[in-house]
């Protein structure tokens, strides 16, 4: 199936935090380690043939280690994607497993070299292949899917449990030493369908908005840029207690080139001539 995705993203510091521990990787774009987030919605469009990858990272750790972990993961993500992107066509599962391993190594190596006892980041990402769309996550950053009034979460929260704001430890994240616990990313796939929307977001969205509120916003017939802006505005209005990062994309039909448009015109012309002959003979 040939298609394209239209996407919009932002990474906002929120209304309470003094630093931004979130980051992202959207078709080559990400933030520096030390940043104050974004004050706008960025948009883009990518053809399926480019095998686009979209990702969100929510860092954690004392001092500035959270933003460093998220930054290192984003950079390792981009590096592996650049070098191994073609693997997505034939071995997507292997690509995702190796990607998670590379990102984890980048965070763990920095932690060891700088004698940091606690740092890490969540990861939630999607890649778009010709015949399948793949989602992958570690931690509690989420991925939602919305299509024709059907809304569901397609990621897994890797947590021990607990209340909404009394956060329990994560059972999976980037920054786990390989000799301590093996990485077990949650991976799923589905057919690409025109009109489907996917939301990748940090808990700055999901702690502020219920699934019902998110579903209501995604159901609106508005461009992804406008919809992303509404999600951010609502999360800030309800407190903005954490950094807010979101990537919203929609699967769209790929515009036809001149040859495709010519073929459509010839087809319509032939059908019109056929109808005229039928009418003339009746």
C-alpha cells in the first residue's frame, strides 16, 4: 500500500517544572539535551517509501540526568535509523529490538562513565512500512490509535501499579543495565489504513487528560496541527504539572503524480464515451 503520513509535534516544558526532561525524534528532528522545550506546533509530511519513524522520550533522574537520558536515546535512535533503515522493509522486528538495545546502551554507557546511579528514559515510537505499521514502547509513554470512532491504546504501561500522581517504579525503560534485567519492549503491528490517527505522548498528556478526553479531541475533523494544539492547550489548562510531549500523525492517501492524474482522466473519458454510446443506442 502506498500512502503518506501528515504529522504534528511539540515538546512543552509545562507550567510547573523548571526544566524539560522530554525529547522526541521526528523524521530527523529532535531537541538538544539542555532545552526549555518548544512554544509552537511543528508539522511535517513523509511518504511511506521513506519508512518514517516517530518517537517520544520522557527522561527521569536527579539533577539534569533526565533530559540527558532522553537526549541520548533520541540521538541513538536517529543514528541507528540512519544506518539501518532499510532493515525495516525485510526485518522490522529485528530492527526494533536492535534499536532498543542501541538506545539502552547509549544511556547505560553515559551512566557508567559519569558514575550516575539513577538515570533513564521511557520510549514510545512508531515506524511506517509498506504493508504494516509498527508500534514499540518501554515505560509509560503511550501510543493511541483512533479510526472511525474507535479509540484504543496500543502500547503497554510497564509499571508496578499505583495512583495517578503517586508514581510507581517502571519495570521497563532505557537505562537498564543488561546484566541486571533484559529489555522487553512491547511491539505490535497492524495494517496501514487511510484516515487512522496515531498519538504518541508522554505522561504530561495522559496524567492531565483522561482517555475519554483524548478520544474526543482526536475525533474532531480538524488537521493534525490544530488537533495537536488542542491537546496541548487542554493539558496546560488542567495544570500542566509535567513536561508535555506529543506526536500526532494521520495516514493519508499519497497524492497522485501527473501520470496518475492522466490515467484517471483517460479512464473517466472512456467511461463517459461508453455512457454516451449506450444512450445513443437506446
